């Protein structure tokens, strides 16, 4: 606030000087014998008045800023007490706040993004100070736990790779060499300094990576987005079973609007579990075949010759990229009748009613992998 006031008062100086000049001229014309000292004194008084106004406003502005800062730190102290932070953790959180560049200290308790930016800057500041860095990382981990920034709820946006958790499935690929080969992996454990990833399916694949090389990582946060980022390999285990990767703050985020949808041609088998329009069809247990024309984590578009009804509940089975999906309870939500080259068929939009979260995540991951492969070939 002081800066705008200062600029405003500075703008008044020429006006005041101009007024003082005219005042002196008026006095000269009406009082020729007046002393020049008096005239300069009048101008000095006017300038002094302007500077006094500026000083008063500056003092008031600084006082208000001080009160705001005191209030912010008062709230900070209260929030630290609420979250159970001890004195050491409190002091470290202060440093994280200053490193983050945030305007008010209470933002540390409600903005994961600001917290992560501060943590990244604080760790970078301590590079080269090994013992102190390890000590501070332990304190930061404790703070993260107390602020409940450790395990985020499904669908919560990620701002840093430090927010990932052990067991998170990921895809990794070397940025250079091996024709951009991509391997399925998962995070074994994670710390404030790095994350260790393993490749349980293809342990020899780790041999494609070298210490200091750049690696591309992608993952899916169910209900939120697909994330991807590039980082460096810090170390590689001698037996080629695990890698240690550096953390990043910035991650590319592609939001899942409903779910990624992919055009495919997959044979499917299904039966009707319930149908208000044709109860006998459900009782018969008859099995049908069709072709899935597109697929997402939320459902499929099923091409059939037989006609079904809106609201019919189906049990759908299919294989996709070597994985088997069985007994997916689904509902017909839309039907399109088509006729191409004299052949009549129907497109049935099927929405999954109940699917295990892990199974849905696996399906989305497979769709994402297939989509990335197609993009790479384009």
C-alpha cells in the first residue's frame, strides 16, 4: 500500500511547487520590498507539509502491514497448536513458508501446492549438507503427516511426486534409446528425497536405465487425471530390480473427463441379468456375442445384432490387452439403430454399474497405455 501512496504524493510535488511559485510571484507583485527569504520559506513550508503527509501515510501503512503480519502469525501459531506441531516442526514450517513465497503463513495449512513448493525450495537449499538435509527431511515428513498431506483421497489433484504413495502403479520409459520402450512398474517406497520403483513383471527391464539418465513417468489418479513427468535416475540396484528416482514439483496433468475413451474392436460375450421390458429374456440365461467399438473406465459401446432395451442390466465379459474382465455388471443407457450397406445392427452404450476400484484403475491404465502407443506411432 505504501508504494501507491508514495507515487501519489510524488505526483503532488510538482503541483505544490507550481502553487508555491505562483504564490511567490503574487507576493512579489503586491509587496515588492519583501525579503526573498520569506518567499523561499513559504515554499519550504509547503514542501515540508507534503513530506509530512507522506511520512504519516507511510507510517500508517507500515503499521497496518505489521498488524496484518502479527495477525497472520497469530493464526499460524493457533493452527500449529491445532495440528499438534512441536517447536522444531513449527520452526521448519516457518522456513517452508518463507521458501514458498506465499503471502500469508496460514496458507501452509490449506494449500498443498504452496506447501510442496516450499518443501522443494527448502530441500534444494540444503543440497550438499547431507546430515542436515536428512534431519530436515525427517522433520518435513512429520509435518506432512500432521497436516494430513501424506495419503490424499482418491480424486485429489497431485502437485508433487512426493504426494504419491507406495504401491502406486506407474509406467516408466527411458527418454532416449530402446525405441521409447515402456515398462509397467510401481512405487516401492517414497521419501522426501526420492522414490524407489520396482518392475515386478520384467526385472531385466531395469537394465534399460542408467544412473543419471532421464526417465519418463506416467500414472493415473482415479477420478482425477493422467499425470506424466520427466525425472532423473539417482541410483540403480546392482541386480537390476529397482530404480531410485528424483522428485519433481511440476507434473503434466490431463484431466479425465468422465474417463479416457478409446476406439477398439474387441469381441465380447454377455447375458441379460434383468430387463423390465423383457423379464423372460433375463430368466432364460441366454448368452450373446457382440463387438465393443469403444471403451473407457466407465463403460463400452457394444455393437449387436440383437435388440435390447434401455435399462437392461447386463453381465459383460471381454479380454483387453491380455487382461481378462469378467462379470462386469452394466446397464444399457442409450441405443442407436444403424443400417450400413443393407446390414442392420445396433450400438448399445453400456455403463458399468459396479466395478471394483482396482479393476477400473487397471482398465484405465490399459486404455492409457494403448492410447499412448497410438500417439507415438502417429
